[in-house]
C-alpha cells in the first residue's frame, strides 16, 4: 500500500515538521487578520464613502484573485519590481493576511450590521452610556457571531497553505512529494500511502478546530 | 399632586417634515396618560423625544426638575429615571432572562448582584414567569418577552414608564397577559405614558386620555368623557373606526 516508506528514516518527523510549517503560517496570518480585520470592519461601519469604496475594491480583489496568483505576485513580483528580498514564509504570511483581513473585516461588518437599532436604544433607555452599551450588549453579541465564523476561516487557511510549496516552502505536501520521489525505486506504491497520510494529517489538524466552531455555534445560538 | 414631567412647547421635525409643533404635556406623579391617534400622528416620536432618543428642535422637557437634553453629559443618569418598553421585543438575546433583568441594576446602579436577583425573581413571580428565569429570550413567546421587558424597565426603579405600542406586534391572545401587567402597575400607582391602539384597555387604565392627530393634541380629557362624549368631530370619527356594526 505504500505506508511502509513512512517508517524509513525520520519520514514521519519530516511530515510533521511540514505540517508545523503550514500551521505556523496560518496561525500567524490569522492573528494578523483578526487584528486588522476588526479595525477595518469597524472603520467600514462608519459609512464614510471613501473608506467604503476602497474596502469594496479590496474585498472584490481578494475574492476574485486566486491565492496562488497573489502568492506569485508578492513572492516573485516584489523581488523584481520592488527589489525586496522577501523570504517565502514572509511572502506567504503577507498574502494570507491580505486575504484573511478582507474576510474578517466582512465578518465584523456583517455582524455589526445585523444588530438591530432597538438593541442600542433599549440599552440607552435603561441608562447605559455608549461605552457600556458596547461593552455589555453589542460586543458580546458580535463575538458570539464571529468566533465560529473566524474559526472556519482558520481551517480554510490551513487547507490553502498547501499552495505555499509553489514558492518553495517545504510544508507537509512538499515533504510528501519528496518522500515519494526518494523511494520511487524501492516502493513504487508510496504515493498512495504518503498522500493518504498527508490527508489524515490535514484532517487531524482541521477536524477538531471545525468541531470546536460547531460547538460554540450551538452553545451561542441564542 | 406634584408634577413629575413637564413637556413645554416642543417641536420636532425630520429634515423638512414637521412631526409636531408646540406640543405641551404635564404629567403628575401616579398619573396614567394614554395617547391614541392614527398611525403617523407623531405619538411614538413624542414618546421617543421624552427619552431623548430623538432630538427636539424647540422647547424643553423637564423630568423631576432636570432638563432632558440629548447633548447633556448626565443623559444616561436621567434616562435611568425613565423606563421605556418598545413595540418590538428588545431583550438582549445573549443573556438569560435573569441576566437581562439584573444587567442594568448591577452595572449602572451598582446594586449587589444577590439583591438584584432577589428583586428580579419577585418581579418575575408577579408576572407569572419565575420558571423562565434561566431561559433565553428566543425560548419565550412574544407576550412573555414583553412582560420581561416591562420588568427589565422596572428594575431601574424609574420615576415614569413610557410604553410605546407594546402589544402592537403580539398575537391577540397574548395581548391580554401583557396588558394585565400594565393594569396592575397602574393600580399600584405607577406614573405612565402609554401609546396604544387597544381602546378597551385605554379606557380601563387611563386617568387622562389624549387624542393626537397631525402632530397636534386634538382633544384630551378623562376616559369616560373621552370615549362616551367626544367633543370634536375628528375624535368621534377616529373612535368610530374601531366599531363594527352588523348589517342585516
């Protein structure tokens, strides 16, 4: 079946190392995306025409452009055009944060817009000032809406990290390919075993996260 | 009886559209004032102005000696004295019923949590909902939510209660359970301004009736005269629109 190649040398450790590289890129990007995305989402809620216009263009660009193209533009393009010497990992983090920030901002904007005006008014009529209204009534509702959605974004990012091998990062899929190549003679069936293992690794990384999102969604559906 | 609320010659317009002009109203402690009128006559906007949810262009609103001004620094503190219940269910969806009731007293009045919960449970018992204390708003019917909303306003010990068409969005059989609570509050001497379309209820609860139309107070008086012997044609016509006669 091709699983035997995993037992050779330190192949398992190498695969796990590749997974770790993927997780590192997605986690750093998610943290950056949440911070910038919340800021941008709140800015957009102010309804200034210029901000809204820039935001719409940004969001559409991110959604239309394949992540791989963005990766190539940032990694290869910046070297040529701007003379920057970005490492592949930095380039990946920039692209994933660029993407994640847009998605997060849209989640924040959507969650804020979904809160009815009457929530603000009834808080005001009870005597809450503006800061207290946000702290006790608006933000808790937004967080409940957003956390499950942003966790889904994390799993989507982890999946998409498989693209970064295209700019030379040795993540889990790349390690898998290397193992298959190295053992082509001794284990011609290695492809199935190795890719199946890669699949299981992605599953193990994403499934608990996605279950956790589902659990929170259920808990907070009120 | 001492005056608790004085509305002096207030005017309100949205952009260029005048909602009402030169409106005045004095409410005494313990009085129940019921405002009726056709949709769009400005009665809800009038209530919202009293709570400074809408900005007035002219005039003054004085509650208990203090002027209510949307720009005032102490606006939140004055609003504590005005309880308001809206037409749409406005409970906080992320909190249980008990938490909905205790949030404002604990965070704003700095009431001890245990005392606030004790008071909340007493109120819930009075409106027949003590078994719902740990439920979330979405698990309650419309009528139950409105009773909780009334209790939530009462938890701040307001000087006056503003009820803005609180049964307008309810199924007919739920209207009763909410209005019974309001009747109960009237009997115990709460000061209230009630905007409603329920004429039978208005008649039962009002110390004073006010008929508004086109941004003006057209007629006011005690409930019996108001309903049985209206002075103006306009009010007679309005009241008549609630009557149905069978044609054989």
